[in-house]
C-alpha cells in the first residue's frame, strides 16, 4: 500500500506570514519520509469540515508549482481539480507544465466540483450538476487527446478547441496519471472506468468502500476495461496521537477490500513533527 498526504489546512499560528516557510518544511519532510504524493485541495475558501471559509486557503496550481520546486521525488497533484474552474486546454497545459518542471511527477486529479458558495463568492463559472458532468467527460477526452499529441480540432457540446497543441508534452508517458475523485455510482465511477488511471473514494466505512469498488468493477466490465488497471485510492485521517499499529490496522481493513493507496489528511494543519511517525507508517504498510 502507498501513503500520501493532502495539505488542506494552512491556518497555522503564524499565518499568513509563516505559510511559505511551513509548507516548504512540510513538503521536504514528506519527500524524505517516503510518501508517494502530496496533494492540495482545489478550493479557494476553506471547506466546512476543516474550518470556517475565512481560514487560509491557497490556489492549487500555484501551490503545486511552489511545492515542485521544494521537492525532489514526491508526486504532485490536486485532490481534485474542480472541472468548472479552468477551461480544459488551460488545465492540460497547467498539468503538463507541472509535469515537465517537476521531472515527471504530476497527477491530473479532477472531479465535477461542488462548492457553489466559493464559486459565487469569487464570480466563478459554476453550471448545473448535469452540465458539470458533461464538461468533466469532455475535459477527460481533451486531456487524453492533447497528451497523445493530436492537434485535431475538438468540437464538443461545451468546448471547442481549434488546435489543441500541447508543446512541450508531458514527460510522463503516455500521460500524467488521471485520478477522478468522487464515488457517484451512475456517473463518476463510470467515467473512472472509461478514462481514469485511479479513483479516489472517501468512505467512510469499509462496507461503503467495498460497495463502491463493486460498482466500479461492474462499470469496468461494461466497457471491457481491466479492473486491475485502475489504482484504488481513498482519503483517510492521520491521527498523530494514535500508534502506528492502530493506524496500520485501520488501513489494513481497507486494503482487504481493494484499496491500494491512502491519502492522509489530518485534524488541523500538518506540522513537521508529524513526519517521523508518517515515515514509520510508510515502512509499516509496504
């Protein structure tokens, strides 16, 4: 099993002046601890499960560029990009740039978006749910085409690209891994089966995760996609006050139903001191 972290809370006692220094130290520690990836949320206001909207939040792709320059081996991505916040050509160019400048370490994490409050607050485009899913599928098609190197014009229901040129192309071949976040059974998991290299689920229980993976398996069978080609990931919490053994036992129950990669958040912001135990966890779950 692989372990990663999600940086979702940037409100430290010395914020905002200390944010840059703290993120630098944390991602360097994550790199050295052997974690697989560091993710950031694609939110512009803090979300309710982490704190009030007024708490500090960084824009995802600017933050990932900063993190790329501070690390050497750890992979980098948004968990997950809100499809309606960026047009697909620009998004693919952003992820490709991250991949090239990081030496081939980028993910494309993407989902249908949900935070209408932050979208309205900042005047962002936020169409109805059905349209966001249509746009998500078109974006996935465009991303695959651009990473294949095809400049054939794309004419979709929502997007038209007259020349989807992407130079330089990604270093990761055939493309940066595509992770679709969410666990909607009718649309999201179908898109995973058709287009993605990884799914990202959020539980919260082993039984729910097992049921979602069974649905994904069914979608894979329907499109003749090998189920084992898809990396099964989920989000969970790292608890600094729990022992390594307790947390490994919890992760093991999800591994038994098929989870291969856990992305760890934390109650409150990460601190450098967390990474000694996180390094132990990485070794314990290998």
